[in-house]
C-alpha cells in the first residue's frame, strides 16, 4: 500500500511517500480501507519528536490520527462490525498511521460513521471530537448554566468544543480573529474576543472551566479568569503526574512531568483551582455517541480545505501555519 512515512524525528522534517506492507490484523482488529484522513498538530509534534518519551514510535513510521473508511476484513473476535461497514476512528496511540491507504484498527477504537456525513467530513471529527468530549464531559463535567472559556475557537478542537459546550447548556466564550468572529458565533459562542485587539483576562471573570490549547503565558493568564473551584484543562501541556501514571511511565518520567507541571499546579492550588492535563485517548463508544449528536444536527463539522493524498505534506504545512478554520482533510482514495 501507499503511505507517507516519517524516516526520523526532525523538526519540520519531510514526509516520504513510500510503498509499505499491507497491515496484518489481529483477532480484535478491523482492516479499514481509508477513504479520507485529516491533519492534526499532533502529527507535527510526533514527527518533531516532542512526544517520543511517552509515545515512542520507532522510525520509519506512518503518522495520522483520523480516518473514515470502509471495513474490508474483520478479526475472529470482532462482532460489532462487518465487511462493508462505513466507519470512522482515531486509532489508539502507537497504532496510528492514517496517512495511508489501509490500516488495522482495534475494534474498540472504531465506530460506525455518522450517516449524514461524507467520508471527508467524517474524517475531520475523531481526534477533535474525542478531545472535546473527554475535556468537557469526562474531566470538566459541564453542567447547564456554567461558564466555559474555549481558546482558539476557530481551530479544529475549538469549533467542535464550542458546539458541544452549548449542547451541554454552557455559556461559551472564545478567542479568535475578527475575520472568524461570525463563524464562532454561528457555532454557539456567546462571548467572542478578538485576540489581536483584546486581552481575554480583561474581559472574562468568574468562569467555571477553561479549555487551554495555547502557550504557557496564556495558560497562566487563564487561571485569573476562573473562579475558586474552577477547572483549568490543558491539551497543550504541561503534562502532569496523573497523566504519567495513566501511561504507567517509570518513576523518572513521572518526576520529570511533575517538575514540568509544578509551577502551574502550585499557582492553581493557591487560587482553589483544579489543573488537569488532557492527552485524549481512543474510544469507539464515545465516537458512537458523537455520531448520534452529528446525525441529530446538534454538531456540524467545520472543514477548511480538502487536499488530495499526494499533497499530504503540503496539507500538514498548511495546518502548521495556524490559519486553518476547523479541520484540514485529505482524500486518500480520490
């Protein structure tokens, strides 16, 4: 099969189009022919080696964390899926590799594709959908009437999280550029802050939850818009000890992550705020619930551009500019 591979960890390193062996499926796997995939900044960070301590892919490896496609073979233990099913997924860590024509996916990470979406639209959903779901529902436990600040509202996670937060009954604030203000309002944002001309710290106060996706300076400022008892959930770091324990990392790595998060946790505790780092995980059941919301018209995908498969490297470079609205998708079989 054709696939794009990372030959070595290197910042801004090139992706190489290669002929790779067809995947071999295990008893719990489904072999999926990929019709579309999508770009995430996680792909850049893995290529650059930022996560190799706790997600240690061995080069050459195939990046890519979103897929929509068709089941072409199922393992002996698989009962939920059959050949011909249209599915979507964010494969689990160390089994990613959707910049390819086929992939073997653990059936627990798979769900039937939302029937109302095209393959390209469906491929835009898994990683950002699961991130928002796990941040707002699992960790944040959002309740109706609570105030939620979602940073970078016009990005991939932001466009999904705004819609999910509104569905949960939250009052939603977000940051974006003036050019994207109408987009985020159409998704359900109540308060829109132009990050180029306004300081969110001067506008917001008394919030119950912040979903941080930006740098360390923004993370620290986010503490000051939360009320005591509020939650600061970061998907951009720093990682903390509970995260290290969840991955069963050794004591040295737990110590390192504890030191990385020590400052923000200390500042959060001083304000009576709970800090949590979220590195989303694969979950087919949650994708099934997300598909129901999409087919019910509660959440819609936001797709910026669709690239052909042979332009995967250009698509990744475009996402790295930070200008994409929503997700950037790649048609694999077109």
